[in-house]
C-alpha cells in the first residue's frame, strides 16, 4: 500500500508542478500564475530527471528523488521562516493576481493556493517515499 501511495503522491506532485509552470485559470480566477522563469523550468526538469531515475533504476533513483525533495522542502521552508521585506514584497508582486485562500501579508510570505497545494503534495510525497524506503 505504501508503494502505491508513494507513486500516487509523486505523480500528483509532478503533474501539479507542471500545472504551476504552465499556469491554470478557471472561470477567470488565476489558480496558478505561469512560472516561466528559467529557474522554475530548470527545477521542473531536474525533478522529472529524478522521477525518471526512480522509475528506471528504483534502487538508486528513490534516494536521488528523496534527496531532491528534501532539498526542495528546506529551500521552501527558508522562504517562510525568515522572509526579508524585499522577499515578501517580491512574492506578493509576482503572485498578486493568483487565488489566495489566506490573504497576502506585508510581513510574511503567505503562499497562494497553487503553492499551498504544491507544498502539501511535496510533503506528502516525501513522507510516503521515506516510509516506503524504511
């Protein structure tokens, strides 16, 4: 069962990350802003490579993918734990048109709906992959 949940959340994360890069609008509500900057596209390409390594060489690829997800979680956590005023202003500017479940703040980085979903899938994927390995 853990194996199935592991792959389910990994594929959901991959699909949702692709949606975040492409962008998603439903009924004129921007769910995900188009993430067309080079860093986001490169990060998606690296993640696709990790998932491919896990699919084709599971004994090594699971650790590569788990390590990538760990680094990703740490990087995202740093954005929320110690935001600078400049980082908060930039985040709010970039995602000002996106749908927000929680209203943006001038003091903290409050993720938009797309990033809340992305981070939730990232953590779930990481946990189930770790449980699958153990």
